[in-house]
């Protein structure tokens, strides 16, 4: 209801401005409007911005102005973009602390940055083929060589185990253990051969031990992997905000008895941290797209270092305390990611 009321007030303000000043909003030959009342709320203007709603006093109605607004909105974020990203990358703790302390006009808000990075991440991952609906696995020559070497090594292991199995004097328990190893190695060889031939890996059949809530997902993934992949992508992008409430309680556990820091502080920390991790995924995706996968792999060593700097700066911790909490936070991050993945799968099966 609040959004509808705001829209109604804006429309009413615009109509009022037209009633007070009939020519308001009509652009002159120079493409500028020349009004004396705000076109948004009708407030009498006394400067370059409306003192009531903050809108610019004079708006532009030209194609050049439209393109300028587009570029400014996309790249500049009114200057906040270039102030936020460098600090998020190198001084995340200080930026988090300053934002919590009240410096809101200087930086992009955590949730705005988070939504932007989520959108950009999924766009990049779709662009580089990570989320490709093609069920065939395309393998480069260097990867093929590595897989062939792995297959050869596994086959040698199978041959050795089979020779060991024929050795006299092996009891039934040892024989069963060797048989299990042989079966596992043969399954690994078969899976690697499927990758080489470009076949999609088949999901295992549903067993008695499979939980009821996951059964539909497993069955659909086996029968129609492309549709399931698309549904999981859609759920992950649509409900990406769930990562924030999932992660905040874990961060609270690092300061369970502190009265100095509240859930709001933890929420800001988590949202900025998640935004940076998505920026890393975006960078890795772009590197993969240009064939620099080796450099992309190094980016995944950055998160612990970034968590340490953000914890140390945001919560003003000593080095030892920050290191201990970073170790715990890394473990919590894996737990939160697992919970989000499970939630995404559950949602996609509904």
C-alpha cells in the first residue's frame, strides 16, 4: 500500500504543478524545462533542487540528455560506484564501519550493490556458458589429455586390484573390500569416458535412502536435466536474497555476547561481503570467457583474506581475534552456501 500511496502522491504533485504553472514540464527550444515549481511535487523552487522531494529543479527533455542519464545511471551511480568498489576490495572493514556509522550518501547501499552484483553475475555466467542448457560436456584438448591420463591410472589400479584378488589366502572380508574398490574404480573410469565422448552424466537412480523431498528433483534431473538446470537457475536468481538471512545468524555467532554490535551491523557486513564474493565470480567468469581459466582459479583464494580484512576493520579486532573468527567464518560460509543450495533445490521442485 505504501508504494501505491507514494505513486499517487507523485502523480498528484505533478498535476498540481501543471495546475499552478500550465507550461511546466514543456521543453523549450534548448531542450530544457523552465518551471518555477517542482514537476514532481509542486513545491516552489528556490534553488537547483527541490527542497521538499530532492528532484532537480530543471529537467531535460532531449535525446542527448536521455543518453547522458543512461550512462550516468549505468556507470557512475552518481559517483558512489567509484568510491564504493575500491574500498570494498581493499578496505571493506573501514567502509562497512563508516556506512554503519552513518556515511550513507558516500557509498552505494549494501542491498543496492547486492542486487546489482547478483544480476551481473548471472548475466556473465550465462554469457560464458556456465549455465548453458546444452547437456553435452565440451572438453578441450588439454582437459582430454588429463582425463585420458586419469583413466589410464585408474585402469592400472583396477588391474592391480584384480591381480591382488587372485592371491591365495585372502579371507572373505578382505575379498569383499577389494571387490568394492574395483567396482568404485570401474565406475570412475566409466564416468570419465562419458565426459570424453561428450555425454551428459546420468544422475543415479533414487534409492530407499533418498529423502522424500529430494526424490522429485533427482527423478527430473535424470529424465530432463536441461529443464531442471533452468529451474534451479531461476530459483537461485529469484531467491538470491535468502543468502542474507541465512548468513546473518552465523555471523552473530561470532559475537554472541556483544552488546556493541546488533543484527543491523551484521546484515550490512554480510551484504557487502556477499556482494564482493559475487564480484569475484563475475571476474572469474570473464577470465574463463577469454580463455584465462588459470588466472580465474587464483581468485578463489581471495575470500578468506577479504573476510579477515573486513572482520578486522568493521569490528575493530586484533589480529589474533580476527584470524580465529575468519577461520570460523569460512566454515560458516560453506554451511550457509549448502543451506542456500538445499533451499534452491527444494524451491525448484515446488
